[in-house]
């Protein structure tokens, strides 16, 4: 059975088998369940980690629950293969690590599947990004920009990738490629591919990289890769540089600069022994935009930068920041970080493409960055620049 099966409503026998986890799996207000051995069960709610009073009888009890979770989706875990990626039948992503690699007993981590994934309006409501930045990103997606969503663990990369993918027009053919299918696109014309680990005999592994290469033969209008974390980075860059524009992916990095060096490292993992300059040229030619996520001290997840990759100067990739989050410290009463997410005032290169394609800019950006050709026309006609929005 494929792990990427459409999420099911959990039947009572399955829920029963989840034992002490059942009320947590049922509770839609939780985003994460973290079991550290039989006696410590943590949950995350609204970005805060809480210790619950839930207990397993003993280690063997916890192991039985982990076995059940794996067995239901055809995955196994034992002391020889002590790590397991799996999924609950409702679609939640599961990871288990057991002894001997887990030193203090089995560790189970469940990222709860959201039945109702965050929409762009939710992210704006949380203050993750502004309406204006969202409108700019939407325009870039429509203009088929190649976009990297970058951030550390749990910063909201997959969620933002899902939102960005939601901007893809419904008449385009989308191929999604993931390690564990998490994306929930609302479009109809979506082909979902999921990688798979080797079976118990060490055979049958299908890596993300193979799926990326295969997707190119599937007449994609867009390729959406859940996360780039290996040699598939090279294949993605090559695809982006050879006409498969408008691709989206995420990458694990803490700043736009780090994103670029991480991408270099990933391309090297493809094992082709390319000179660094050639790799950088591929990156500079392929990637248009890096959207950087960060988790602030108050637990909130924020887009802290939107950065454009503009080309090469000598050996270096040149970038320019289009939007930037500037913190003004924490509110003394609530502890919430206050700050502004504002355009830096640098004119995005992609704007000309937006104008060419007739894609409207958010109003304030249109005011700051008028269409130069219209400016030219207005100058000829009127001899001055007033009245040009
Ligand atoms: N902007 C946001 N504001 C608040 N909560 C969010 C936001 N984005 C995501 N979340 C929540 O944070 C958790 C992690 O989100 P997500 O899976 O998108 O992160 P990620 O960076 O892809 O994580 P990982 O590194 O594990 O792949 C989820 O429970 C999700 O619902
Ligand atoms: Mg993710």
C-alpha cells in the first residue's frame, strides 16, 4: 500500500491500537505529538510545547504502538533498522527512532496532518507575512518564477510551499514530488509522487532524485518538490535552466546566503564533480527568488526576507533583498516580537517580466516601481512624469 494514500477517517480499531495516543490524535488543536520513552509525552499547541500526563505502561507497550503504526502502512522497525518514517492513516507524518540509536527508549514524533491547511489569509492573519508580500509572491508564481522557500526545522516551509503552490493557475499540470506526501493542493490536475525507502531486504528504494528525473517525462507545467536535500538539487536546477520554469521547492537553511551555499553542497552531492563556478552559474541562472522563514524568539513563524537572485559577478552569485523584516524588539507586556516587513526600495528585476506578462503588482509596489516603458511613453507625451502610477 502506498503511504501517500488519501487520508482516511480513522476507524475505531485503529484508534484503539494507538492506545494512549488516541486522545491526542483526536485533538485537532494539536500540531505535534512527541513521545520520549513511555513516560514523557509532549504535545505542541499554538507553537508552545507542553508536557502531558499521558503514559504508556512500559517500553514494550510503546513499541507495540509504534509497530502497529508502521505495519498499517507497510513499514517496519527493529533493532537492525531502528529508524522509521511512516504515516498515520489520517495522513499525519510519523518518525520513530528506537534503541540502540535512541539511547533512552523509543522516540516517536508525529506531525499532525492538518485537515484544514493554512491558507494565505491565515498566514497573513498570523503575521507570518504581509498582504503586500503575499501579493508579490503570488505575482512571481504567476510569472513562473523558480522559487526556493528556505528555513530551519519546523519554521513552516511546507506550509508556505503549499500556499505558494496554491497560486498556480488551475489549468496547469502540476507534478509534486515528496519524501512523505504532505502537500495538499486544491487544483485538480496534480500528479503526486512519493519517494520510498528500501524494503527489509535493502531493495526497492526510489529516491527523490529519480522522481525528479522521471517527472520531466511527464509533461509537467510545474514541478513542486517538497524538500531539496540531496543530489536532486542538480536535476532541479538543470530542469529550471532548460525551460521547466515555475518550479517550487524548500531547502533547509537559515538565511538567503546560506541557502545558496547549501544548494552548492547539495549539487556536489549529485557526484558530478562540477567546478564551483559552474554550479554557481546553474544556481544563478535557475533560481529567481528565495523566501526566507524564521522562527522568532516568541515562537511565531515569520517570512523575514524575500530575496532575488540576479546573476553572477566574477565567482559570486549576486542577490538583492526585496522585502525585509526589521524587528523593533519585544512588547514588554506580551513578549510578542514587534517589527515591520517592508520593501527595501530596491527595484525587483522580475518586475519587468510581470509587466511583460500583464501581471499586476500590489498597489504600493506599483507606485514605488512604475513601469519604465510607460514612464517613457508618458515622458514623450506629456513631457513630465506626473500621473504615472
Ligand atoms: N505561519 C505559521 N504560523 C503558525 N504556525 C505555522 C505556520 N506555518 C506552519 N505552522 C505550523 O508549524 C508546524 C510546522 O510547519 P511545517 O510542516 O510547514 O514546517 P516545516 O518547516 O516544513 O517543518 P520540517 O522542517 O519538519 O519539514 C505545523 O504544525 C504547522 O501547522
Ligand atoms: Mg517540511
